[in-house]
C-alpha cells in the first residue's frame, strides 16, 4: 500500500490523541443533522480530502475504511473543517442511507438522555 502524506500545514496543526487519532464528526451538509463520530489519522484525513469519500481509521479492525464501501451507505464529502483547537474534524457529507452501523440514519437516535433543560437569562 502506498502511504500518502497530509499537507504539512494541516498536519502541523492537528492535535492527535496518544494513538495518533483525531475524532471526526460526520454531519449531513444540507440539514445539519449530526450523523456519526469516527476517528481519523493523517492518512485517513488525506484520503478524505483527496478522494471525495469519507475515510476513517477503524480502531477495532486496525484498518482504513471508506464509509459505505461494503454497505453501500456512502458519505460524499462536501466540506471538511478543523475546530479552533485542531483537535477535532468536522466532515460535512451527503449521506446515502444509514450512517450508523446499527442501520439507523444517525448514531444519535437511540439513547436520548433526559437533562434538566436550561433557560437563557433575559
């Protein structure tokens, strides 16, 4: 496998965890719907930026995966941004089908917690 390199201007900014990974949040580009959280290393981010397909690092399988390659539930990249601290990545995508491995549209549908709802002061 040929390892591609991430642009040094981006790589120098990234703040990775001890495994060399950065959390990546996938969001539906046109509705703002939060779809899933996955992980990227430099190579996964480079592939995402250069192929138009969301590519992640699977911590369980220890390999790269292009979202939808086997399921058909692809993510077509529309925009990618780093947060202000460069320790998280936002990938705005056009999601085809389910984003969650459970078959749900998003990974955030199942366990909605019941917080005390705060009110902004007048």
